[in-house]
C-alpha cells in the first residue's frame, strides 16, 4: 500500500520529534560509568538507556497517536497493525555499552506492514537520516539537509558490501555463501547494525545483507534506502520485513546479488 506524501508529512515531523526525545535519553547515558546493563532471555544485552529511550518514544506516541499501534524491541507490541510505529530504541546496544559510537535509534511508521516513514538518529556521531514515501531521503549534521542517492556501481566486481557479522551467516547456515560473495565482490567489510544501511543510502557502499533480523532492526532503514534509489527485500527477494533476513542494495545490483546469494 502506498500513501500520498502529503498525508505522511505530519508523521515524518512527529518521527523527527521522537528522535529528538530519544537522543535526549540515550546520549547522556552513552559511555556513562554507572550504565546499568542486564541480560535478556535471548542472552542479548539491554541497558537502562534502551529502556528509557523506548519509554520516552512510547509516551509521546500514546499521547499524539493514540489510535496507532506500537511495536518496540524492549516492550513488545500494542494496538493494531494498520498504522504501526516500529521502534528500536538503541540499535547496536553492544557498541553502546562498550563506548563505541556506532549505534542509533530507529523509528519507522509502517502502514499495512510496509514502512512508509523512517528516521535514524546516531547522536554520538551527530548524524541523522530520514525519509517518507515519495519525498526523497535526506541526511543532516549541523548544516543544511542533503538529499541522498545510492551509488551507480553496476558490476559485482566493483561492489563494496557489508555482511554485518560472520556469526549471523554461520547461524543461518550460509557461511559458504558468504565466502562465495566475498570472493566475488571488490570489497567486503562488517560495518554493522544500522550504520551500514545509512552508508548504502549515501552511496558509500553498494550492498548490505544480514540474517536473524527482526522488524525493528530494519524497518526504519527501508524508506531511507528506497527513497535514495535502492532496494530492500528479504534475501530470497520477498517484499517483506518479516522474513528474518534482508538484502539492501543500490538498486542496480539487486538482481545480481539475489542470484549470487542463492545456495
């Protein structure tokens, strides 16, 4: 389902304000000596900053969009799914708790399962990216916003890719596929987490692929990548954010990577 750009404008404005509220919670806790860290049932880490950031976002949404649903990493789903805000309060918690600045808040609005608005804020880098369907993808630091465009690379031989982590591919039984891809492309790196998708949208790299991802890990990146000229699907090409895998490319190389990644 596609929604008109005009109808999404207020949602994007709200998403940017949500990012402001998130930054106000997360950044003061980054590299804090008294950061509280605990382990969830799946053995991943959560900090007091993750929890406070998601609470702050939910509080605003419950006041300003009471009829919308919310799905967040830390507190689950509430409400419906026709219009659903999908939140990862701190994507890259492992980086956050080790004092590595490559982490960010991801905020998306999905309509009938399709992300139409996306905001990514990485306050430790002083960077933010945003998009809504039909309005382009943008980034800003302290200067004027700059529109994003994916790369024009058209050959796998020239492609620079981010595979995120060896463990993901190994756990998915795709380690041999990863090695095949690494041997085929120009350059392979594991930039990791949401930052890799933003590098793709900026035209710095040409592909990101990963496994074991939840909706909140990728939803906010979808409009940004697509509005910058790229494509995001599951690794098998399915147009969904619920397949537990994702392939994001500059658009030009998408079919080539779909073929390359098939076992």
